[in-house]
C-alpha cells in the first residue's frame, strides 16, 4: 500500500469527479438493533447531504500509512466459498443491490464490532476507470482497467450536549433539543485494496481513527483478515520491552532508551540520505535488533532479555524501524542537551568572569597608581642630583609586565616607567648647563611623580 495510490482515490472524492453509484447503510442503537436502513443513489442526493456523506468517505482515506491506514491480508481459506473475502466479492459484484448480502454484511459488522453506544454503518460502491499513465506520470486517454470497489465507514452517533438556546419565534431563551449527531468515522475500509494503481482482491485497506485502539476484533472476526498492530501500538510495545529488560532504575532506563532511539533515528536518516525518502522502509528483524542494541551500548545481559521479548512480541511480523522511533522523546532529549550545553557555557563564562575580577584586583594592588594606558609614571629620588649618564636607565614594559612588577628594582638615582610607544620620543638635552631627560606629552596625558599626579 502506497501513499500515492491512496491519494489518487481520495482526489476523486469531489463533487465533479465522484462516481459513487450507490450508498447503503444502517443505523444501530446501543443494544445493537438496526433501527434504520438506508439505500440511496448517491448522485441523486440533495447537495448538502451529498457533501456530508462525501466528507465521511474521504475521512476513511486519511491519516498515516502504517498507523491510521493498514494493509490487511486474507488467509487463503477466507477466499473460498463461505469465507468473508468471498462474501465481500459477492457484495461488490452485486453493486449493493442484493438485500440478503447487505443484511449478512451488517450482521457480521455488528456482531464483531466491540462498541458501546449508537453507530452508523455506511457502504459505498464505486467503479473507477483507471487512466493509463506514462513513466513521467503524464496521462493517456485510455484505460488500464476498471477498479471496482466498496468503501465502508463506521461512524459513532452521539447525543449533543445539553444547553440553552434562543427561540426566535417566542423571543426567549430555553433548553435546546438534544439531537443525535453522526460524527466522523472511527473505523472503515476499502475492498479490494488499490495497490500500484490496480485491484488487489487479497487485501483490504483498513482505516482507524484511533491508532491506540484499532479494534483488532473487527479485523479478524468481521473482515476475516490477519490483524495488525498500528505503528503507535508497536512503538509502545517496543518501549515496554526495553524498560522491562532494564529494570526499575529510571535514570538508567531513560539513558539506554534514548541511546536506542538515537541509533534507530540515525539508521533511518542514513537510509533516506542514500536511497531518498521514497525508498522501501527498513524492517527491524529479530536478527538486526542485536546489532542495534550493541551499537547503542546496551550491556550484554540486558541485550539478551530484549532480544527474547522482541521475538515473542513481534514474531514473524517485525515492525518498520521508523514506526519504533519516538519523535517526541527525541525532541525532548535534544532540548535537554541544548540546555545542558548552555549551562556549561554559562558556568565557563562565570569562571572566566571570576578569574578576571581576581586578576583586576591583583593588578590594581601591584600597579598602585597607574590609572590609564596613556599615563606616564615618573619615579625619582632626586631629579636635581643627576651626576652622569650612567645613573640613568630607561625601562619599557607591557601591561602584563607592569602588573607583575615587584620592588626588586636596583637603587638607581632615577627610574622611569613609560609605555612602549613613548620610548622613541624620549630625548636627552642640556638645559641651563645640566643634562636633562625630555619626554613630550600630549594634552590628554598625565604624569605621576613619586605618587603625585602632575598636570603639565
């Protein structure tokens, strides 16, 4: 069963393209008694009824393949005389004109459908002239075959909630009349299946609105098919197998569960990257589950338990890998990882900030009165007692060197500390017969002499 086949049928269920020949059905009460039979030539329905019934038919072709839409197969004995596939074939060939076959069909559905409350069974007959398509999907004006099929919908019928309403004629507010309303179908099927744009009498396209409760009793007892789990049921069963094998350690269970989920997700991503999204899905067989668990880092003793339970649960019908992936759990786990990464980054930044504060405090103590990058600190014991050039030493330091400066400076008469960019500007001149050091200063620069700020 492929999505394009289902969409091809669904696209036809429109006012101008629908070719339903007949619609029949019955209304069943809560005691499973038929209280009303319906027989209509579909195209003769009043317009508002036509669209309501058409919408019900469309709903039975909606949802996700493998979850809401399942391909069910008939055992060979059901295709023999007296089998349920054989009965459906007779009902199709009668074009819903045989009352006895219709009554038998209704009874079969009513007896096998485990339901409380009222419901409506509707069955449509259609004949679709399948137009030939070329390899590039261009249509040709000729028919490959006539696909004749039945579409069945089972709809709950519920009583509207009590409430108040406005009565226009009496101009008053009063209790409204509660009506029985037909809801969208919760179950349905198409027979024969439409596979590769052709009739498949060995299969049914089965619809379930609730993937957690697909009513396997209807699949087996009503339709005579081999029941199948939905993707939701398979995922829940798989998750239970893993958690039961790991035990009661919730943290450990969550960890291994997410490791397996990420491995499965990576396998699907890699498969689609290599083979594109329309490739055949990967089946998780009993043999390949072992490789998945090893790759996920599951301990050997837990792996053995999972393999045993997996074989017992899925047997000869292993699920598609994609059906076992819990997308919500993966998304939540990815969000947790992002939050953890952010927390680590914040912690690193906080540590750096704390270290910077400590360095600044230490640097302030060592630098004493060095206030800005353009400051010049001039320390001198006696600027007037300059005896000779040998008494002068110029030192240039970087910021880090200034911060690490200690009090081990030799006992020179004059000690200068300047920024590296000022060194080339320092000159020695004879002024009033004395050798002097000349340091040009810009308007925005300051000088500090023996701890005293000096503005020149």
